[in-house]
């Protein structure tokens, strides 16, 4: 049985009214639960404690009543100080000191005599024997009535190890908060206030890290329910219960304890991010393939390549339609009907009908002694002897006026933008524009560009995009110029005076570099450059190229006529300027509507490829812009000639009228 003092402090729940002296004592009956089971009355408690007999309470309103109220107040504060700060603070508050862990019985009885004070849980002996500490709940939290046996058991549990009230951890990120008694170990200055409600902590509390909560205040930030199981603390300091913790948007399992990714605003386990193409886990970087779909690098390259190939096929179809329309609008194809007729040319020069050679092919003959130039029907067994009279007249006029062979160039309209929208035709001399001979120069050059751009392909030529080098980068452009040149030329003079001009054409190429004046030839051109390799291949297979491209074949006839005209002038034959001036050179039917500007011919690689550059994947595309032309100038100072011992013409060659473009021997004299 507990002592009367402990019973008094323990079971008195608060101030009670005291019976006056005239009141009869309470009759024995059912015991008041607020009083000790071992005592029959309060008076017995006080006497059992050895305290002074309780005096009769003073009458209300008297000085004695006021003095008693003051004493009750002082005793109340003293007891509060005793439980909060120990004996030293209690002594300062006016409470008598006590030994051990319990106040003296006399002082307790005196406190009770003062009129009844609220009592606190019993104070058990400390393990050290001095400077006791409270057990049970924290001060200011009155508890239910207990006997001495319950006090000792409670003290024993409190002095033991702190108990974890939450279940064991289920994964590495679920933490368990310790549910403790505030009287087990004193809280620090920052721990005696609940972090949630900012009120003093009374009774049991939850401590996580360096902060404390009331048991009811330690709630989930999402569902607002008290956390009774493991919890997760976010980077923002929020606490989430096990039910509200983040979960993988794919497998719906908790993310805690796993490597996670944030992809497209979704949180996933690293192993849940799988390629939508091969269904394998994406170990490296991922690439968006659509809403909620991602590709690994290999599948991304395949998908990107397939998409680019599909795009290229559509672009090719569109380019073909655009080029077909441009070809019709700007007359970008050679028209065979433009080839001048020799018989009409001779008639225009003044040759009579009865003197016209038979057939369409004309051969030019020259008497080396008299320098007389005549024409005759070309033998069928030697087609190289045929010469177009109109082309010969055009070459004579250019040589007489400029002193050099005709030239043509197709240049960008803006010299600083080689890949601009328009290209300009430039003829040297300028009056070659609209002439049939000038149109041959342009059409041959345009067909050469189509061949180099890949618009036309021949089995004997390499692929236009087969560089042989790895120097291309993303969207890199390539600027170059290619033009026709006469590599070797000469004239064979047969025994009967028939002239057979021959020339060997080729293609030269140069890389271009930007400058203040526009694009100019680079100081050095790499022999491995694709344009150089293409030009070399065309030169080696020029006869096959000429057979496949009609404008190039016609360019050969213009070149042969130019070589023959220069040979005749260098051989002493005198040109009749009057006849040459009166002769109307054949022209294109467009006349003044002849277009001097055409759309730029550009081509992108048909099969783009994905390449890695550092840490990035790039789509490698190649575009080419080119300009060039035709230069029919001879490198030799004089056209070489060779005399043949055999005659070329047969006995049935027919009449050989003089060619009016040259003066006869008598007229020259």
C-alpha cells in the first residue's frame, strides 16, 4: 500500500472544497475513486502522514480567507517548480527541500491543509539515489489513479531502452520515428516545442532527426493522417506515410530504395525505362519517340534513319517535279531541232543551188598553194571530216573580234552566295547569248552539272556522293567549279586537201573559297576531292559521256569548228569580213525572251546518315553548289597540223564550190 503522502499527491485531481466545522463527517459508503483505496477519508490521509490536524476553513470574505488563498497559490507555484526544475528551483520558489525523490510529509500536509491543490503523478526513487527525475508523463499532464506497483513498473520501463513503436524498415528509404516519453530524457531547448503546432510537448512525443512532434501532429503531408508506419522524408522536408510515398508510373511500386529517373515529368525506376523498339532496358541516354515512348540509341538511329530516308524520297519526288517544271519554263534541255542546217547556211552565204554539195554533211577543203577554201560533201566513211558551217562562221567572228575562242560561265547571281536561288549565264563575247552556238555552250555546261550533282548517272562514272574521305560534317556545303576544256587539238590535211579537225575534250575542277570578291579558286585542290575525281572520270570516259548526253556531243562539233577556224586563219586564209558581217548567225526561237537567269541547280544527298559527333547524334547531309562553264581555248600557241599521204575524198565527191567566208586567191591578190 502506497504512503498517505504519495496517495494524496497522486489521487487528488485538483482543488476541492473543504467541509466546514459544523458539517457532519461523510458516512461510510462507496469509496470515491479520487481518494486512496487505503484511507477512508481525507482526514485520515493527512493524519496518517503525521501532519498537523486540519484547521477549520475561514469564513469567506475575511482576511483569513484571503491569506489562505495566497498560501494555496504559493504552494501551487512551489509544487510546479519542484516538478519542472528540481530541488534548487523549488527552494527559490519557497518550497522546502526534500531528500531523495519525495517532498517531506510535513510540507505536503501543510500544502494540503492550505485548501487542496492539484496533485501530480507520484515521484519514484531515482536510480542514482539523488536528484530524482520524473517518470511516467511530463508535468502538467494529470494521469489516472495508479497504485504503487504500477508506479514501479512504469519507472522500470521508462528507464530501459527507448522502444520503437513502428514496424521494422521495409526498405532503405522508409524511416521509423521513435515514440518516446518526454520524462525519459529531458528535451533540448529546441525540442520542447512541437514542430507542427508550435505548442509545448506534453506526454509522449515523436522524434525524427533533430525535431519533435506530438504523436497526433506527426502526420503525412499528403493525406494528413497520423503516421503510424514507416515514412519518407522528401527533399523539401515533407513527411509522407508509406501509403502516400512516390510510386513508379510504370510498375506502380514504391520508388524508395531504388535508382529513379524523371522522364517527361514521370518518375520511374531506372529499370522500368524500356525502349519501345527493342523492349530492352535503356542503360544509356534515351530519346523521345512519341507520347510516353522512348528509344535507346540504336533504335533511335534506326528510326531517325528510316524517317530521313522517307523524307528524302519525298524530297526527290518533289525535286523532280520542280526541275521538270523549270526545264520547261527556262528551256533547260537541249533541243536537237536547233542544230543549224549546212545547206541553208551555204545558201545564206551566197552559194548557188546548183553548186550546193549533196547531202547534209559538209567537209571543208583548202588548197595549200592558193589558200583557196572550198566545201564538198563529207565522205560517209569519215564522219570526223564533217563540219557545221554555222558553227565555223560563229567561231570566225569570235576569233576576228576578240582574238580568242568563245567562252561561257554559269555563275551565282550573288557572288558571295554560291548556293543562292539564281544563277546567271555569262557569254564571252556577250553577243553569243541567244545564238545557237551559245546555247550549245550553256546546255553542255548544264548537263555537266546535272551529271556532277547526281541528277544523271552513268555506269562508267563513280557515285557523286562517294567522297573517299571522312571530312564531311553536319549540313556541310561543298563549293566547286567544273568546266569543259580542250586538252588536245589538231587538224589533219589529206592529200586531196580535205581538212579533218580533231579535238579531245575534258573536264577540270577546282575547289572554291570565299573571299571579299566572292568565291575564288582555292590555292590547292585535294586530289581526293569528289569533284576532282568526278572530273577525272568524265575526262577518261568522255566519248561515252558524249554519246549519252546530246548537248555534250553537240559541244564537240562546236569545238571542232573552232579548232578548224583557228587553223585556217593561222594557215594564211583570209576571212571575208563583209560576207561574215552580213551572215545572220542562227539564233534560239525565244529571241528577246531568252532567259539569262535560271534557278540554281542544287542537290542534297539522297541517303543521309546518322553520325556521332562528341556526345551528340547528328544527321549528316551533303549539299553541293557548283558553277563552271566552257572554255574552248587552246593551250598551244598554234593549232598543230599533220599532212596525210592518202586522199580522203572519192571520185564521186561532187562539186567543190568556194566557201564565201574566205576570199579567193584572185580576190585576195
